[in-house]
C-alpha cells in the first residue's frame, strides 16, 4: 500500500478481486481501505514528528571517549592504519 497515493473509488472498483464483489461488499472494502490508509498515514506522521532526542542543552554535547575496543585476548583491536578503535558514548 502506497500511503501517499490514494486509490479513488472509480479505480478501486476496477481492481479484479473487488469488481467481482457485490456493491455492498465493494463499499465495505473501500471503507476498510480508506481506514487502513488513514491509520498508516497517522503512524508515518507520528514517526516523522518524533524528531531528534532531546538533550538538556540546545546543542548536542560532544561524545565522551570511553576507551578502546578490545579483542577477546584483551589486545587492542586496530584499524587498517594501525590506530586503535576508540569507543565513544553520549553523556
């Protein structure tokens, strides 16, 4: 279902499995389609409106360096250039 392009009634009743139904069932199917479309749009809008995580300050704080990534044998895991992989976290 494409939530941005609603199928209008004239196109809906031309769909193969819908056109074979009695008119009352076609109307019920279209009403269910419109309801499902509305729910999907509301869910999409709710997801879009969440925005970034709220921090106490107006600017996102810089990450805190927590240490280096270690292998199971407790040796540093190195990048291709030989430098350590730094673990960071947000405060």
